[in-house]
């Protein structure tokens, strides 16, 4: 049986660059070299593309991969049929690529930009296509789709960074007239809780708006929902399936970037500490969100389940969720009977099927 040639993209020009390196280490270690010819291509923070020729994937998170002997500068050509190009002096080496796994989180990797390049190149790739990726990456667009689909979610309001200098006091009054403290403030287009703040008073809110505005022109302000943070992994194309529900106890003020990737304060509960009937509601809602946005391949869908009355409230969707050793997406499917190596195989298969 012919081996599939798989290009794993990682790194990228994104605040989530380091998370991507750790995710790629996990994915590359899960790929069975008996089944696949693997081409790991890293994108530096400066935008250089490098074909990593080593086999020690522990060098990715440390950054040592960039200087590995034998590395070559590389690119995926938008010209169909050209595949992966790498450069040795004046020579160009062309590698046929059957499928790409873009293990890229956030800006320029998860927002439809990379998906557009791969679509022009005619190369199948893991995850949602251009439109769904763009809508899911922009939390305000996600909110509009969820509203249209009738999916319960927190009350929200869009604020623009360009208006903060001239209208800050007016904006603060408007937000205070609509929301009670605390509120959450998020850049519209980041993941991994980058730039997210919980504001308890006016000064907190002012600071949170300015912080979020350093990441994105569009800023999302949301009602605080007092509940459990419950996550579901979804996989599939035309007939998506949802995993076991998982719950995150952040051990911090909220599940921020540090709680996800740096500190050891967070605790994951799989299955989540909710009733079977509520878990079924969460899974049904996850598939509904996934379908409404037009996702395929994979996504992780996050909810709150309120403490008071166990209402299921949609939070956000992540179309290329973390794939680190502690990430919820692979752990949720492992708990559902699909170990990580089989999960990666299935995602690559779904990518190929979506392009048939």
C-alpha cells in the first residue's frame, strides 16, 4: 500500500506560535512512519518557512529545530501540482504532498488564510475550509451565526479599538448600562485566551479594552456566566460526531493562557461533572454549532453549564484546537474510545474525503 505524503505545518506568525510548536510535537509523534511520508515544515515568527529534516520532535518546543543541520528553506506553491518546494542552493526540490495538517493556531493559521493558500494549491488539508475558519476565528461573526441558529449564548457587544481614544468614557457608560460586573473582554480574533481579561470594575474594564485592542480592532465584551466550563470535541464532515464531555476547573480567575499552558493550577474532569441528560444537550448543541458554521474535519466547542439551573450556554468554537499532550481535544476522544494515533489517522482520512 502506497504511503501518504503528509506535510505538518507548525509555528506561524501568531501570538499562539509556542502552543503550535507543542501541538506539532504531539501530532508528529503520533504519525505512524510505516503509513506516512512526513514533511514537517515550520514557520518562524518572522515568516520564514523551513523544512525540518530532523526526527527528534522534542526540539520543536525549545526552538532548536530551526538550526538543525540539513534544514532547507521551503514553501508550498499556490500553483497546482507543484506541492512542497524546498531549496538547496540553486536547486529546487519538489515533493508531492497528499494532505496537509496545518497545526497552526490563531492568526494566519486558523483564520482562513492558510486554508486559502492550500485550497488554491489543490492540496487536501485537515480542518474546516476557508469560510468556516474565518467565521469561527472572529468571535463576533461566530456570535451572529449562533444567534441566527437559535443557540443560547452570553449577551455580548462589539467595541472597536479605533474608537477607544475618542469615546472611551462613552463606551464605558454604554457597557455599564448593559452589563453588570464582572464582564469578560476578548480580542475578536485570537484563541488560547490570548488577550482575554475579566473586568470587575470600571478601571478593570478600561484596562481590559486597551489590552484587547492591542491584538485586534474588534473587541468582544460579554456577560459573565456563572457555571462550569464544559468542552466537547467534534469530528466529521457530513455526519459529525461529538465526544465525551470534559470539564475544566481552571484553579484561577478564569481559564486563561497561563492556566492552559504554563501553570499547573487547572484540573480536567472527563467526563464532566454534569448529568447524562445535560451532557447530551451539550453534545447536541456542539454539533449544531459545528454544522451552522459549516465546519468539517474537526473543532472543539466550548460551553458553560450554569450552576443554578444547568442551562447550556455556548461560549466559543476552536477550529484547530490545541494538540499538546495535555490538550482537551485528543483527551476527549481518547476517553470516547479513539486513541490519539487513530484520531490523527481519522482526521487525515476526513481531509482526503472532503476533497474527493
